[in-house]
C-alpha cells in the first residue's frame, strides 16, 4: 500500500470512530459515560484533523477554495431554512414551564 492509501484509510477510520463515539454519547444513559464518549469523539476528531492536515501538506488531499458565489448561495439557503424553523423557540418554550 502506498503512503497516501494508508493515510486515507487512517482518515476514514478516524472519521468513522469520531461519528460512532458521538452517536454513543447521544445514547449514553449516564453523565459519566456521556462525558467519556464526548471526550473520545473530540479526541478522534482532532486526530482526524491532524491526519487531514498531513495529507494536505503532502499533496495527497488536494482542495480548492469554493467560488464566492457558491458560498453566498449556500449561506442564503441556510438562512432561509433557519427562518422557516425559527430560532430561540426552544429557549422561550422552556422559560414558560
């Protein structure tokens, strides 16, 4: 296996592990277990970022900046969704209890 293939496998594994720990955190039935899974999710995510940065610097993972118009379009679509679902409602609902 090439260096790029090994690093890609590490990156994919860390991404998957981070997601699994995050899902386990959401399902945990105790604060201690939830905090442990949270820490593991963050740890794996930080490791994933380090592997990505290494791959990027070595030229194994090439990225290009998004065109400004695409970024503006996405921002507009997200703002429209947020406007439809509203913001702060959960906080107001909790205050009324």
